C-alpha cells in the first residue's frame, strides 16, 4: 500500500502543504498506473492486478479528497477577500493594492476546479463509486464532467458577468453593514431610494 493512504483521515491543513501533497499524489498515481501496465504485460495473476488496481483506486480517492479540501480552503479565502473589499468600500477607501485571493502557485483555473469539487460532493462520491464498480480510477476530470453534465445551459436571461456579481456583492455588504449599524450611517429610507433608482434604471 502506498504511503499516501496513511493520510486518508489526516490530510494537510494548509494550502501550501495540500498543494505539495496533491503533486506527490499525482506522481504516485502515475507510478501505480505504470505498475498495472507492467503487470498486464507480464501476464501476471489476476489477483496481482486486482490488488494493484485497488491500491491505485485508494490513492485516487485520497487525491480527490485532498483536492476537495483545497477547494474548501480556497472558497473560504475568496469569502474573506470579499468581506475585506466590502469593508474597504464601507470606509470609503479608494485605490491601493488589490486583495490577493489566490495562494502562490495556484492559478484561477485550478482554484475554480478545486472549488467546484468542494461544492459538488455528490459528484465526487458518485465518481468514486462508479470507478470502483467499473474497475477504473476516479479523477477530478470525471467529477467535473459529471458536474457540467448536471447543469442545463443557462438561458440568456440568467447570464451574469463577473463584474456585475462583484458590484452586487459589494452593494450587498454595504447594505448589511448599514443595517448592522441600525441605519446610523445610511438611513433605510435613502437605501431604499437608491435601490429603487437601480430598479427604475434596469426596467426603463
């Protein structure tokens, strides 16, 4: 059994250590796949291949668990960054250095995919289960495929840009802050007035 399996219930707790763990896991997975191919070429006993496959599936499952955990951490980082931006907006700060939301070494694409795995635990579980039944190895690509397959195409009226979502989140944070301060900094009447103006602009 590969040494990675000892981490099944004790995955690293920092993004840096998780990244390192995932890289090692992927290399271990490659080595296990090579071992299975070697067993097949050597026409070794079926039991040997089944044992190697099970070890490989165990590593693949742990690797997925690590990617899910990384996604959870990155999701928390994104939420914290949004709150900080909202606080800066509330204080009226302008310019300055943008909040860095991604740990070093992680791209936006990697962050998006890891967070997708975290948000769709059902797809991760299903990919693992199907891979075991079919004698395959579950991968993040399998999971992402299931997630995409479960989402119907968005109708045109549901399309929203990242910029619009970001502006909405900032406005929502500002409204919540004003409400938490019992409307001392911005009155409820004025807040409703501006929301009404936005509605009028949209529906005009």
